[in-house]
């Protein structure tokens, strides 16, 4: 695993906090939003996240003989889509037990429990063997991690040679005309909706800020390469509001 930075502070949205404090703060955010997580994603993306996830699942090319580790898998959208499209066994993992409980309940309701194992785990230090899975995914989770380089290193470690890591995340808008509209939505409308619908403006404010603090497309691609991934690719979605990064363990 890549050593953690020596910098004692790190971003939590636009705030600087002690590095050790970030995980409990992020956990509190997702404890709060877990019951309405899918609604949160609808609000943050105007519902477009559902299309992005379908594009993401198509890129994964699920096969019955391939296994999936779904990091920060939360309420299960990627894991369920993988299974429904014919993919093999899944480990649905999240550091937040409240999120994973929502995912487990949804799996039961959809009749998808068989073939999915649930794992409460920190993506920065996975309790899994080297070279043990065929595909690793992370959708809308990397920006909330304290040590992103460690997550990338762990994803590569657990991949079998010839395996691939896919990351779907909010990114940096590449269409100038979209930027002011997106900023107004994120910082003026979204927290108010969070307060009105979930009684929690602060968590939604953090989530909007965390997107702006996340590395842009080129910077994240460089982090993939530094972690040892080969043939790194970036695909922008909706003008760069989100992006899919992928890399191979060769």
C-alpha cells in the first residue's frame, strides 16, 4: 500500500481538517444521507447519474466467469447492474455500514443476494488477498477517501494480472457554458434541497465542495499511472461533469 502523505491536514470540502478526522467526518455525512442516498444522487446530477451508471456498466463488460470488487459500493447500483448483465460473483464493499445495510436490503428486495458478498472495509487497506479479483470498480466514492493514492494502490494489488480498475466520479466541467450553471446548482440550490428534503444542508454542501476539490481528469489519470496502471483511459460524461477513468494491471 502506498504510504500516506506526511501532511497533517487534508481537505474536507473547502475546509482543512486534521487527516485523522476526515474519515469520521465523511462517515457522519454518509450515515446522514444513507436512507436517501439515491435521491441525493438524483439531486446532485439531475437524475443523469442513472445514465452514467449504464454507460459505466457497459464499459465493464460483465461476464459470468469474471469477479467484481465494488469499492464504496454503497447502495449497490453497480453490483446489481453487474449481476443483472451476466457478471460473475461480486464483493460489495463499503467503509460505511449504514450504506452497506441499505445495499443489502435492496439486494434482498430485488432477489439479488445470491452471488453478492457484503464487506465492511476501508478501500485504503483491503482485507483481501493479492491478485484475487478480475475487475475493481469505484463509483462516486474516491473523492471521499483520505488517501486516494492508497486506494489506487490497493485496487491494483487485489487485481489479477490482466484485470482492470474503473472509477466513475464527478469531475471538472470541460464545457465553459456549463460551468456557471453547474456552480449555481451545486452551491445555491443543492444545499437548500438537502435541507428541505433531508433536513441536512451541511452534508449536501460538503458533497458539492468535495467535487470541486477532487483532482481533474488529467491529474487523476496521472495518479493512475503512478499507481502502476497501464493503458489508462479517460471518458468524459456530460461535458466533464463526470468522468470514467480506467487502467489495466498488466
